[in-house]
């Protein structure tokens, strides 16, 4: 018997770690690690619990089971393997600093117990260290990384195991691992207020099918328009591995072959480029695990971020008086999700208009997003803050009003999430920063005036970064 230790691969199909375990009869294991849970948040833990229920059902449909344990995996994984007389343990490699420290400790404990272990690349097509510069260094510029990423051959997706590939666990064996999956309350989390997506492989596949049938062909043209909803919404499924990266890529490659025009095929390529971004940020974090809390880019002097609790709270509540910013922050609260273009807008607003440290925004997203991924979110926040690798230059500052007018011209997205502006004409919404108090009161008395002047703050942001660079 082999044990496959699930972590961020909550599925049976296209699971390379589980496939390695099925060389011998395999059984699945999930460990609720208190150290990992301290970094959790209600939306993500709720999604994870639902995904685990779906995964356990898939095992039981094949006359096997998903074993559940709670505690330190350094002790539990070798202990359970020994109790089941397992020949070995497999898992899928994770690349964050926390995961690498955990896995190193479990690896050593298994070695000490004389139990074989195998870590298998699964979460990305090309693991960190595989795509490098000619000198063997990790890429710091996405364009060069992307070219090699697209040129590399991708593995085909794997079929799920059959009942013959999996092991039955007799009643009474390792009894503590056959407990029910805990509730949010039992884990110390509150029920999330947001409406969360269904957490299962079939739900992920249905979303992928729908996306590849239509929206992927206009992705390049319409992905930045939040009202169009022309994005895959697969990020949470890739985060928790309810679908495999090879299955996603294979479906998009077939969609590309089926495209009726060069523009449609190019649109599919642009979506695949987003998968490359995901892996670029994975290798950035693998190379620089300290970037979770530290600026990736060095400046001569400290950046003079402001301490402004009132402005930070207004940003979190979606009450800044900048409609596209507030719509994004309210979508985050309602859905535990935000459209990608809007993520860039709200991040730029926090760091360049409010002049607040990107870490405050990253921490808030980590608490609120159901699809929070350490590498992607950290990369995105440091890109917006001009502190990351291949980041937005510090002197390019998003104008939130221009961004709203360009990407939500009819204010459909804004009105959906900011009901105070429901009956306000789009041109008035997009000129909100220019209106006098009386005009604002007449159109939407409950919606706030802008809390800062964008033009003034843009100049302050540029000056702040120039001081950090030593230019002043």
C-alpha cells in the first residue's frame, strides 16, 4: 500500500502524485496542519472543506477512502504510514517557504522511520529551476520567461484511478484518521459572508467547458472589462487543485485548434499566457521566499508609506468615492473574488493614491479572497506597488477615473456593486471626482465624495519613490 498525502491537489484526475502512488494500491490522506491553518481565512477554508467532501466521495465511490487527521504532519504522516504498514508516501510538490519547511521536516521524519517518500511535480507545468536564463538564473522579466514557457512541451493530463488502483481501509485501522471532515467552527473559523463557488472537480470542468466554448475566443479583446465576465474563474480551482493544470492546458489547446480565425487562436494564446504568469510568479517566490513580506526590489532608502487607518478602512469598505475602486472592494466582500483588472486598479489606488504599504492590501486580500494564492497575489501586489520583479514603473500611476471610464464605460459593473449609484448616469459616475458637493448630493446623497485628490497624490507618489531611489 502507498499513501498519497493530499495538500493543494484535491482531486483524483490528472494528479501526478496520486498516479505515482497507484503503482501499488493507494489510499488518500489529508492532514489539517495547525501551522498552515494559522494562515487561513474563512472563504478559503470553507472552499477547501467542500473540496475535501467531494474528494472523499470520489474515493468512496471507488471503494476506498480519504483518511483525515489533525495535527503536526511531521508526526502524523510517518505514524499513519507505519500503522497501515504502507510501503511509501507520495505528495505533490508545493513551492512556498512554509510548504518547503514543512515538507523537509516530513521527509526527514519518513527517512528516520525507514519509509520511502516521493515528491512529484504536479501544480505547474514547469517547476521552478526548469526555465532559466542562459546563465542558469531565474528569470526576472516575464516576457523572456513566457517565450520559453510556451515553447516547452506540456505533459498530457492523466486519467483518474480506478477502484483497482486504490486500497480499501478496513474498519478499525488507524481509527483516528477515519473521522468526519471538521466544520469551520471546529477549526475556529466563522462562516464567510461571501457567496462561494462550488468546490469540486466536476464544477471546475463545467466552468472550463463553458469558458472554452465561447469566452476564450474573445478573451484577448474583452478580459479587461469586468461587466463582460469574460474570464475563466478557474483561479480558485487551480489554487486548490480541484482541476489539474494539464487538463486546463489541454482543453485550451484544443480550443485553440478549433478557433475559426487567427484572432480567436491568438485570444486562446493570451489566456495561456496567464497560465505562464502563474508559473512565473511561482518561480519568483521559490527563488525569493522572503518576498512574501519584503520588497522584491531594493531601493536606496525606505519607501515612506503613510500610516492612515481611516483611509485604509475606507478602502476596505469600498467607500473611497472612486466608483471603480469601491465596486471592486465590494465585489471582494460579496463574492470573495475580484476581477483581475480591478485588482490592479484597487492595488494601485491603495499604494499610489493612498500611499499605503502594499503589505496592508496583500494581507486584506489574503483574508478575503477565496482564490488567494501566495505567489500570484504577492506578485500582483508588488507589481502594482512598483516593488516587485518586472513591476509597473513607479512613475506610471493608474488614474482610477480613467480606468473606470475605459473598462466600464456604461458603468454596468460599478452599478452592480455600488447600489447608491444605481440610477446615476454613466457620464456622471465617471466624472464624480469633478462634481461639486450639490451635484453629488442631488445624484447620490449616500455615496461619498473622493477621499483624496488623485492628481495631487500622483505627484506625491512619484516624489515618494524618487526619494526612495535617492533621486532627491
